[in-house]
C-alpha cells in the first residue's frame, strides 16, 4: 500500500423505492458523488443531490464536500 489518495467527482443518481412491494414506484434523484479513493479503492462517498434548478445552497453544499475531500487528500502529502 502506497497510501496514494485521490478525489473523484462522479455524476450519479440514487433510487428510492416508495414501498417494500416488488412492483412499487421508484424515484430517481440525480446528484454528484464526491468519492475519496485510497490505493485505488473507494474509502468514503458523499452524495450531493442536484435539483433541476440548483440553488446557492446546493452549490455551497457541493463545494464544502469537495473541499473536505481535497483536505483529506492533502493530509497524506
């Protein structure tokens, strides 16, 4: 293990089932995953939802998650 750390931003979506029934409706939410990777393996992931009309608060949430991940990456340098 080299301890190499990387940060990835990945556009993704999450699925939420309305009920436990097999034929229940599924809602999909678009978002961005801030993934912390060490030695090629994902360590943690923070998912930030993206609305159709992102707000200033949405932007600030993503920036805060990205900043925290970048600080984590720098901690090993």
